[in-house]
């Protein structure tokens, strides 16, 4: 296996983070015939083929992808891997859906064999959909994240995950005491955090399933391990918000519950954020907290519409999230298509540059990883997706009529799905490719 690799093709990325969506067109880079050099899993350079061809030693293998578009690996900022097996469960909004479908499904993950089988299946789904990095919820069981981390480590993926922390308002089999939660979480952090490309995320499910004592434990762990992530849910559903107000009447709002216990901040990612008050937007910005925008989930559960314009105005970083299993697809293209429609319903024009930003470099920024992944800058890890923009007859026709890269990428985003993922690479190595034999579902 060569440590240096060369890939020729059309490349698209966003070169730097921005403070306003109008700046994204200038930050977008499209090289129609480009050459990327990968050395030891990291990007050495990206330039045009004409600029780079004479600098390419004949001993370095060259992979050529004519008629494809190569983009940075997609980043999923919010997903529940144990819910993979209940995706598309009918008929409920958030709180009923948790009790009817989620909790019974997650109760199976005390079994390490089941968790291991689902970990493999889940990661295969990510890779076949072009997702190379993710922020992932496990269940309350240690086995759920032990097996997930082991499978991700084997694949050399950049994955952040955590064991759900939950001590009230859930079935008894899924509850733990704050002391138990602290002990198991600390053990998992020390075993897996920063092992290879893995990271640990403190994972209180949400305020209703967290007692004040548990949230105090989470805050203590966050102070003790300041470089770990934190992930939870915030203001997804009006009933949920009312419930939090009943449980925590002394707090000024939903976000203030988390903020009071020290859970906001850099590397804290709050999923959904559909019904925020102005002071909550201000708190997220002031603490450098981030948001995971989950359009397919928000639509599927009837939770509401995320306001992208407000996130920009407030200066809060946003990354896209599939939120499987309330979310209805692992595929970033399909998720971005729904994000576009969510924006349209609010008279906000989501450009394809902004959409891809939220799934690549913007998502990396939301996870505090913009210096490591998210675009093709020299020195970054070489995670990438080779997209076939004409995977179907309809797409082929539409691509032929696309006058520029914006129009071609937009058509790909709106019409695309997993059939467009031609190849997924992790640090330059092939991790999935079209036609690859897949392991059967567990």
C-alpha cells in the first residue's frame, strides 16, 4: 500500500469558514480538472491537473475519476445509531414516539453481540452514503458505545460518540443512578477518547430524562475532561419545552437548564433548536455552542422548522444532522434537499454553497474540527466522497442542461441519493465503493 496517492477529477469544497452566507460563493472552489496529492492520509496539495501533472512522480499510483465530482467527506452532526433498526416508525410526535418506539428498541443494547452487529451495519450505512465523520448517540448501556468505538477504530473513522446518561422518566431498564452514570462514563472516556480518530461526547439525552443530580455530574465531568464533546437535545417540540418548564421552574428557559450546569460551550452541540427565545440564541453565541440542524427528523415528527437565517444573524455555528431514526435517511444529499425545502417555507433561499457548507466545513466548525477535516486544505485528513452526478437517466439529462457548477450541484442535491455515492475514502483509502458486496442486515 502506497503512503502517497494521487487522484485526478473535478473537486469542489469551501475553502474557509465564513460569518455570513453571502460570503460562501467567494469561498467556494471548483477545479474542473484537478489533482490532489495525499501523503500518509493527509492532503499535501490540490491544484489543477496542468499545474500538478509534471510534479507527479511516475511511481505514484494515479486514480482518475472523469465525469465525477469529488467533495470532502460528509459530516453528520447528530445521529442515533441504535435507532437505525426503527427508522420510519409511524404516527407519533416526539414524546409519544420515544415511548412507543425508541425506548423499546434501545433496551436491546445491553447485549454486546446485538450492539456489535448494529454498530457494523450503522457504520456501513454511513460509508455507503458518503458520511466519513459523525457525532453519535449510543444508548444508556456501555456495550453500545464500546462496540461502536471498536468498529469505528477498525475503519479508521473520525467518530465522536457517547453513552446516553439518563436517570428519570424512562423505562426502569434504561435508567441508572448519577453515580453509576459517572463511573461508566469516566471509564469510557479514559478508554476511548483520542484513541486513533475517536472522540468522546458526554451525552445526557435531554433535560426531561436528567435529574439535577445527573446534570451536576455531567457538568463535573465536562470540567474534569475539558476536551471532550457534549451532545444533547434542545427545544425540539413544544410539549417537550413545556415539560422542561414544569421540571425546572427555577430556570429561565430550556437552554438555561443546561447553561446552569455548565454544559454550554465550545464543543457542545445542541440538536434541533426549533423554538428558541432570543436570549437563548444569545447564550448559544456567547458560549460558542453549536447547533445540529436535522430537517428530515423535524419534518417527520412534525416538530417545526429550523431558522437558518437566525443562526447566521446570531453567529451560531450549524452543522447538518440526519438524526436517524426520527430522520428518514443517512444520505446527506437527501437531507440537504429537505433543508432547502425547510428554508423555502420560511422564504429563505438556501444556496447549494451554503448547503454543502453545512454538511462539510460548517459541520466541522460546529464540531470544533475545522482545522482537521471539512475541506481540501493542505494538512487536513483526506476524507472524501466521489460523487456520480449522473447516476440515473433523469440526473444525466439534468446534468447535461446544467450551465455551471452551482446548477449542477443543486440538481445533484435535490435529485440525489445513495446511488450517487460512487466511492467513499477515509484518509485517502477506499472505505466503500459502488458495487461493493455488503454484509447482510443483522
